[in-house]
């Protein structure tokens, strides 16, 4: 009886994790950089976001 409870618990955890993983992937479908370790394009996107937030004249100068 105890083995069945442990198996059901592990199975429920695995199903819960799979559901969470799918949910996370569906939430970020519009972001092409999701899951990317980093590249020049992602850095430029982050820089543009910071420029919009700060709106300083010298912020968006090219490097």
C-alpha cells in the first residue's frame, strides 16, 4: 500500500512539473530570445528597453 502512495505521489509531481513547463513555454511564445543564453541582438533589445525607461539624451548613443 505504501509503495502505491509513493508511486502516485511521484507521478503527480511529474505531471505537475510537465504542466508547469508547458505553461511557461506557452507564456513566452512571442519572445524570440526565450531560452537563449545571450547574443548581440538580445543585448541590443535590453539596451533599447533601458533607453525607453530612462529617456535621457545620452543614454541611447551608439557604442
